[in-house]
């Protein structure tokens, strides 16, 4: 038996689309080929014949290339439905350029879809960022247009932030300090499966006291879990800081992925006591990336604990004693304008902790206030300097101030002068 399934091509008229574009759109043959290459035969043909030509083809009065079914193109007025792919995956940038051409549409991942004026197809084909474009084809059964399952852009990485309530705090030795350890996310209030992180400190500077005010558990088990551990010192340990040698690990877990379901949460209050030799330290936070929720980054902030700046005192050479023939004379020489050797030669006390340079730096910083003893707005050698020397020598009352107070002074009595100098005693 002979099977009759041969297709008869005798009715199909030859149609040279590149030639048709050359005739109708004033393109060279190679420009026409490039256009077809970029936007496909359907859009190239629509560009050549326009909306009316598409209509005419549907009516049978205009030629259409074989294999193009004009009826299933998405023509609306003078626009045509397209889908375009960004060559460099930057769909947003492609959308912007297409909108400039009059596109009404949207982007999903690297794919832009929408309707564009037919007259702009030539310009569309020349866009630098365009991988390719195609006409959207209506499903022939007449149902709704179905979006292809295009891989969406990667999800935004969640920033998990651990921020102490203070970033710096000045604290004396032998003093208790507390600060809150706060949790937040970016984008805000993004729930996750939990968090585990370490708080690191230097045990030669501060003693760890148990944390207080731990936030409640949220879903599973007795939380949080915590343990005091040593900080592995290789490369500074988990926090990368070689000075910190201990840390406590805290973990919260929610198997439902709904932790903490709260924004700007205080996880706990950290408590430390500074040790007698405290000079300043830093408390850091760390997380092991393997222990973080998927698709998240850990963004910690440290707290710097500093020892407070010593308050200025008339002990100018810093040997622990206020003395007329050393500190007093240095002050007078300084106020006269002596610097270098001539400032300190023979007048620095035994056990001085400041050298000449440091004395100048110290007086440059605090001299204006401390050494303006009579309070007339400037520090003078033969007024303020003399008042300081007499005070250090034990002079009182009229003997203290006689002939040494400026006419425009704001402190004119022995009592006021004394009070000022006393405020800079050790
Ligand atoms: Ca460390
Ligand atoms: Ca001194
Ligand atoms: Ca003065």
C-alpha cells in the first residue's frame, strides 16, 4: 500500500525576506540579514509591512513569508508584542533602553517583555545590550499568554547585623560596663532560620560577666545556647583580632525559618568588668559562614572600650607632684614663648613622664584654659604664671594676688584664683 503523506509545496510562493526589507525599508542586503538575525523573521517582516500590512496579510491581500502566521502575532494598534533578552544579563538596563524606544512592558531576570511601536523595530535591532528579540506568539488555542519559566534574578542576600548599643565607651579600670547587643536585618525584618555568633574579648583587659536579659526563645528548644570558649589564636581567631583570646558562642534556631519575627531586637545585655591595668580594648563579634542561614552575610560592629583621657593638671612634667620650681617655671617659660631645650633645661622634676616635646603638646592643648588663672581670656607669664608659682609656693590671700591680676580679669579675689588653681590639682 502506498502511503500518501507528501506535502505539496507547489502553492508556496517564494518569498525573499531580506530582499523585501531592502525594497521596503531602504536597507542594504547585509543590514537586512543582520536585522533578521537579531529580531527574527516575524518582527523583521512586521517592521517591513507595518500594522496595516499585517492586517492585509491576514485578509490575504498582502504577501507574507511562508511559515509566518500573521494571525498569531500580538499586534495592537501600531505596536507589536516582543520578548527581548539582555546579552549581559542586565535586564534592567535593557528595559530602560526599550522604554526609551516606547516599550510598554516589564523585566524579569534578563528578559524584557511588552509591546513596542512597530516603527522602532529597526532601532531595537541595533541596541548594544540586546542579545536577541522575538515576536510574542499568541497561543493558537486562544487562551491566555503563558509566561515562559525564566530563571529569576538571584535573591537578594540578607545582611544580618550585630550592633552593640555603643560603638565606643570610655571606662576606668575596675569598673563594670554593660551594653546591649542588637540584631537587625537588611532588608528590614527578614525572618531566617536563626543565627549563631561569637562575642570576643581580651581577658588581659576585661573580665567576662554572664550576659543578662537574653531574648526569649522563639520556636524550638531551650534557646539561646551559649558556651564560653577560647579564641583560637591562629590569624587572630574567628574575629581576626590577635588581642582577643576568649569568646562566647550564642545560637538561636528556628526550624520554621521565622526567626526572630521581630525587628531591631536586643538579643542580650553584655557585661564586663575592666581589670586593674585596663588600658583600652575592643569587643568583637564573629560568625562562621557555614553556620549562617542560606543566602546571608554577617555584618558585625565592634565596641571600643577606651580608658578616659586624664583631666588636665598643673603637674606639667607629669611626675605626680605640682611644684613651683619645676612645673611653675616651665609654665612661665612656656608663656614667655620659650620652646625646645630652653623651655625645660634644669626645670623638669625627677620622674617626669613628659619630655620637652610632650610638654609643649600638652600645654598647647590645655594651656589656654588652665594657665589663664585670672580669667581675662589670655594666659600671661607675669600675671597667670606668677599666680601659679605663688600658689605652688603656698602663698595665700593678698600675698597670692598682689600686683599679679590683669585689670580685665574675671577672677580678681584670692578665693576665685585659688578655686581655679585647685580645680587643676592632682
Ligand atoms: Ca581573636
Ligand atoms: Ca610636676
Ligand atoms: Ca590671664
